[in-house]
């Protein structure tokens, strides 16, 4: 993903300030490690070939690489936190105005447009490899991967746009570096990678949970279809109780009428969210049914 003139060449000229050689080199190395791991993770999650084989062996290799990648991200994030603290302390000492207590300047990078993963969901891609769709959802792999990928993509965006030192105010450099480090070590690692709570597992625990469910429960596509049908029926029933009698996809006016007689706006929001959920369950049901047809044809 990197190339001539890429982010790796921007690190040293973007962080090099007089009198901060040791802190500058340590931070450049730490950011370099994070950048490499970010590129690998995004390539693993976005590559067509990563689960193209549609076999258990391919999926198991993918999950192993995902596990290894997350562990390396944790180590790189810890190193980045230490290096960032050292660099910011040196920056504060040499440039007292680098950290403004009465203002929060924007970091150096331009607006970030977000990051989109593979067009096909991780749940469906693993279903093609024989893992249960509902068990992947229960393991929270998809949501964790999306959160991690979003922050890593932002990190690469920041590295790609890091200007030479002195071009932007030191306050923007200070806050940008602080934001990158704190987001990784304060949110991505503890919440999306290493979280051990059963109701919101991080990616490492989610992988273990998926393997455990795969051994203990039925992972047939027929059971997945029945489960999705039940989720869809429950969502439709819930929306109907909110007062939306028509198809939620037919007209947004049906949802707007929920607020016409003074009902709280949050009720509209809940109905709109439920309508989107119904659409997602309908899409999942179509996809799973399509996957099941070749299996049914073989049995006949």
C-alpha cells in the first residue's frame, strides 16, 4: 500500500524539530510499526483473496492471521503510547505553546472520508466457508473489525498527510499525535481487541467464542435461515407495535407520522432504526437462501 513518497518517508521530516532528536526517532519508529500493522490489517480485511477459497481451511487461516494481527497491533500501540508521551513532553518543554489549555486546535490532517470494508459482510464471507452466520454475529467479529479498520484507516490517512515539521502549528501536531495514540491505546485496544466481557467481546475473545460455538452448536445454513427468519419476524412485529402498519421501506412518511401528534423524536428514531434492521434482515435472508440453493440441488 505504501509507495514512493508515501507515509513512511513523511515520518522523519514531519517530526524532526531542533533539540528533539531522540524523542523524534523513537516516535518515528513507533508510528512506523503502527503504520505497517494498519496496512496489513486493512489488506487482510479488504482483499478479495483472503476468504476466496470458501473452505474451512481458508477460514481458519484467515482467523489465525486476524488474531496474530490484533496481537501485533496491541504491542505496537503500547510502544506508540510510550513514544508519544516522550515526544509530547519534549515538545512541551521546548515549545511551551504546543499544548494550549484554552483551545483544542484541529489536528494536521484534512477531513477523513471514512473507510469501507469488503462489499460482502464478514458474516456472509465466513458463512461461505462453513461457519454459522448467526454464530459470527454472536461473536461480534463484524462490528469489532469495522471499528478497528476505521481507526487504522484514519491513522494511515494522518501519516499520509503529515506535513514537514514547522509547516503547521505545533499545537496541531501535539493534538494530532495525542489523538492517534489515545484512540488506539485508549479505545481500539481495550474495547475492540482485548475486551473480555461476554456481551461485548473484543476481536480476540470473539474469535475464541466463534470457535467454541462452532463446536457446541449446529452450524448448518438451514439453522441460520430459520434464525434470521425469526429475527425478521420479531423486528416486523416490533415496528408494527410502534404504529407503522405499512412496509417501512415503502415510504419515510410513515415514520414521520409517528411524531405528528407530539410523540417524542426518539420514537421516530427507534422506528427508523427498526426499519433499517428489517431491511438488513431481509437482505441477509435473501443471501443465505441463495447460498442454500446449490446445497439443496445437490441433495436432490
